[in-house]
C-alpha cells in the first residue's frame, strides 16, 4: 500500500459514520469481516446513547459475521435493521425480542437487490483487505460476500488492512459482477475452476476515506467433533451417492458438491472422502470448511470454489503457510456467483444442506424454532436446493435428549417446499422422495428417517387426515404444542 490514503485509528474512522447510515460489511461468516472499526462503532453508539442521542445503523452483510460486528452492535443497541443471515447469540436475542428488525433473504439475491435500489442507499462500506494499491485495487482476505457491490455503491469506503492475511493471497479471488437486466448475459462459469473476473475489487481511489491497520485473527471457532449420530448421517449420505452412481443416475466421474456449514456438513464430507467408490471430486459451494482442506491434502478434493474460507484459525495458518500447495486449488468469489441459480443448475451440483425441521411430506424448516423464533436464517440453502442436480437435506432425527423430533406432522415454518426436496437423510436411513405422492412420501419418511420413539405417533397422525395431502389442521401442530406445554413432543395428542 502506498501513502496516498489517509491512515486513521478505528475510532477516527468510526467517527465518520452517522446515525441512520446504512453500512455494508465485507466477509461471509466471520471470514473476511472487518473487526476493529465495527467494535469502535459500537463503543461510539454506547457513548451517544449515554449522552441521550440516537445512534443506529442499517447493516448489510454477506452472511453471518464475527462477534466484532453482530455481537458488539447488538449489545450496543445500535441496529436499525439487519440482513441477510446471522448466527450471533446476542443478535438472535435482539431479533427475537423485536429490538433489532431483521429480514431474511436468499444470499444470492442481496447484491443485485442493492444494485436495483430495492433496499436503500449504502452510505459506507467497511472492507477487510490483505492489500490495497494506489489504483484502488482491493485484495480481499478470506471472505468476499457482497464486497464488490457495496464498494461500487457506497459513498465512502473504509479499508481495514489486516496484516494477518498475507499479500501473497492475491490471485485466490475471482471478482465478477454480472450486468443488470436488461443487459445481463450468461455468467461464464462452466467448471468450478473457471475465472471470468479479476483477482481484486476495483474501486475509485477517491472513494477510500481511510485505511485502518489491524493485525486481528479471524473470529472463527472450531466445529463440534463428529459423533456417532453425525458419523452415521455422513455414512448414509455417502452410501446413497454410491448407489446413485451404480444406478447410472450420477456420472461415474461424479459431480461437484455443495455442502452447508456446520459439524454435520463436515461429517458428510469426511464420509464421502473416506468412501473408496466415490472418486476425487470438486467443491462448488459458499463456505469452504476444515473438512474440505483435509480432503484436499488427502487428494480427495481436487478443487474448491466458494465465497469464504470458513476454517478454524489453525487451518487458516496452515493454508497461508503452504500457499504454493493451496493457492491453485482454492478460489473465492462474490456470493452472487457462488450461490447463483444459473451456475448451480449448469454445473449440476449435488447439494447437501441441514434441516432444522422436516415434516412427513417433505417440507423443510431451516430457520424458525417452533415457527416463531429465528435461529440463523435461510442462508444459501434455498439457492442451492431449488437449483441443484440432486437436493439432499440431512438432520439428526431428534434433539434435546429425544424430547424434540426433527420430523413433525407439519413444519412450523416453511423455507423449502416439498417441490424442492429430493432426499431426506437422518442417522436412521434415507428417504428418496423423487416421484412419490404426498402419502407415499410420508410413509417412506416415517419408515426410513423417523426416530423409533416417534414412528407410532406420526403413523397415527397420518391416519386421521384426508385428501391428497392428508393434513389435519386441528392436529398438525400437536408436536409443537406438546413441546411448548410440556417440554416433550412425545406428549402430543391428536
């Protein structure tokens, strides 16, 4: 970086943000998120509130963030609105108490909705970078998210230049923004490793308000270790994919894989990597996790395209310490491309996402506990599920010591309808829902996926309904009512 840009402290940079401003943040998950300026902004909000002054900002992010953004600003009561996805305990509490207005979005939609003007102005973009040139070339760090679009739209840009991320990662990003209708053309990504864009975000240097120097590590935590249940789910997924190859429904060369975030996703990828019948494969996803890096080292994954390196800090250090090995095997894109329905359908992705709750007819709830309490958000699951070659949802059959069944008569909130769901998998088995009527789907889900202690209850429920989809509107939420009233879905009454 040259000396042409003003250098400020986090506090000085935050002083240029005003009450009621809308801010766009770089990153996707905690990867690539700015940390110092948001923390300073939260302290400023607290000081303004203590002085009796209003101070809240609108927040556009790629997906979830680290505690420096979502946690700090939620605790400071500084959120005017928030979109599109989050995983912060403090922010979740503010959302569910209606203190922090929140609207959920498919992640592929956000950047273009901002450009279309649907969501208001972007006053300031705060971007974490590994390098910045005189010509306004910003090299992102470990996550891209909506960074290109917010940099384009924002009145001013604050760059957090983070020394934890080496300048040598230049070339690990592909920054491509599609034209907007009616000029939009096809997105020229035909293989997971195609690179139609630039290795940097290009901005007008005059828009860069300042540079803030930091040396802060990613706020990435480790995932829960694989246990017996998640291992069995992974084995069931791998076995199912092998059976699809043997039946000729998946090419012998295999197809690119998308996998959601979390410990189940890591278990699934690990099981696929351990299965000798599944050949070496590519990843085209939003979040690249520890399991992908492990499989890369084992020569089981040959290339991974994503929006972020959402890995633990030791794995991040390993990647940066071995860039000669990893740099040509990893590619980070804006979420508008990593999650784009056109590209997903063209590449023929095998999509694997986690359900919070499923019902016996194949509808999926990804977001709301008992239909009212936001957990995290829909994320990219809808982008991939609706457009994948094969859409798989996985979930443990029960939670809270089996007092909660993950499979219920009717989901309390529907994020993915049965029209988008091909396969449901729990630790007990695989329900192939393709080409089946609602009653047939219900019977196979109960038979293959439901925890044994809930099979009789769900079979009884199926008998009391009538019609093509035999729901009973008086009893369809009996499981949820029992949970709310007694703490145990086993006490459901029809």
